[in-house]
């Protein structure tokens, strides 16, 4: 912890502080950052016909009743991605926004099966994304790493095939994850492929405890042996699990606006982020699929703090500090970013009279 006097920071200063403090983003699906305007631009570039007349009609379709209703539109949007330049353009658009939100480190999910099943080569996907990550580091000093995700509604055999296709590009990604429809697709379905990924020295994470029950979180920990839980908000339904997560400092990559958009919570005022922090959990704030869920990482911070007045300056600092702790960056970079974070909060403390 720090010696910052958090109580001295006026709540009125929190919005500006949330906007400008350094932070990491650890739960971002790059295909979910495709804004309608870019979808239409890429569709025109590649001669792809869309079932929507214009940008406004597409954006109007972003009313989701659950995760699957979102995924249906998500996959349709991804159909416009065909070339290395398309993947670069998509990632670059996100990274520019991330830099503006003072994201200093991003660990970016990508779904190669969404593209290879359409005949897009694995190389096209990974090289295009990696090019944008390298450029962001050169131009913004933003550290950006890729995490390959398996689609859990497909088979483990398909996941193994995807892993083998990706291994020639192993130096371009740092880990693997598990996303898509949680219902009916428990983590243990992918036990063998995750074991193989761990043998290869890849970091492993998995979505669990968003639509799925707390038991999915336990299985992700015990069977997949993940290093982070993506979402995890339903853990509070199991007090013993909460104690376990707190004791191990197991990170939860929480996505508040996504949780509301997908009806996990009725509105932000009902979100359990404060309860997660008060339970001593290593919760972080992220944007998930920002083009579809109403905002990027700073929007998630700002709207959640506005909706939950119990969140304090100490909570704001803790969430950003947790994001660095939970990242797969090296200790030197974590210490550097943490020092920048402390300096930002110290500067927001009024001088002693």
C-alpha cells in the first residue's frame, strides 16, 4: 500500500483522476472494438454485404438480451475482416483510444477461429494484430500483448487444431484464453488443450462466472489452472470461493458496462464492484467489447464511479494498482507503472494548509 492520504482527495476530483491516471487493460476482445463506422468501411473495401442499411441501423441492433444475442452480431461484424491490413486497422483504432485513456499496458484477446473458419489464414490475423501492437509501443510507449482465445462453443479438438496452426507464430502471443458462450460449455471441456498450453509456457486465463455459475470459476482454477479469471462477478454467491480468491490474490477482470449490457446486472447502480473490492479481491476494470457495450476503459471507470457513490479514491487507486499486479508484464514495468500511479494520486491530494 502507499502513504497517500486518499481521504484528502475530494470526490469531485475523481473523474479527472480516473481519466488521467495510468492503468492496464486486461480484458479486451479486439474484434469487439470494431466500431460500426469501421465495419462499414471494411465491408466496402472487401466487397462484403451487410444485413444493415447503414451505421445507424447496425448500432440500433446493439440491444442484447444475453451473451448469445450479442455473439450473433459480434460474429457478423467480424466477417468484414479479410486482410492483414484489416486486422491492423482494427487493432490500431483500439490502441489509439487506449493511449488516449492513459492505458500503458494492454493484454488483447483475439479469436482466430472466428476468422480461420472463414478461410482467413492464421498468419494474416496474428501478423496484422502484432504490427499494430509494435507500432503502438513505438509511437505511444504503450505495451500491448496478444492472448489467443479458444471459442468454447466449439470442440476441444478444434482448439487443438487452432493451437497447432498458431504455434509458428508463438513469439507473437503470450497466452491463451477461453471465451464465447459460457452456458453449457464448462471449463473442463478444454482440460487437455490448456494442459498443453501450460507445457508450452503460455499464460492461461478463462472466462468464468459471468453467465456461468461460481462452480465454473472453481473448475477454471482447479482443472485449467488459470492465472486470471475473466469476469468472475458471480463469485460472491459462494463465500468459500471468495475467501479462496482473496487469499490467492487471483485477479478478476471485471467489465461493468458489459455486465449491464448483457443483463448480468440490471444497471450499474446494482453492480457488485464495490463488494468485490471490500472482500479483498484483486478486481480490475476493463471494457470487454467496447464498440458493442457502450464504452472503452475510461467510460467503464467513470460511469461505474458515477453510479456507485460508495466507491472512493482509495478504490480508484486500488483498481488501477490491481490492473498492474494482475498483468503478465515483468516486475520492472509493474514497479514503473505503479510509481506513476502513486504520483498521479499524490498530485491530486490538496496541499496541507
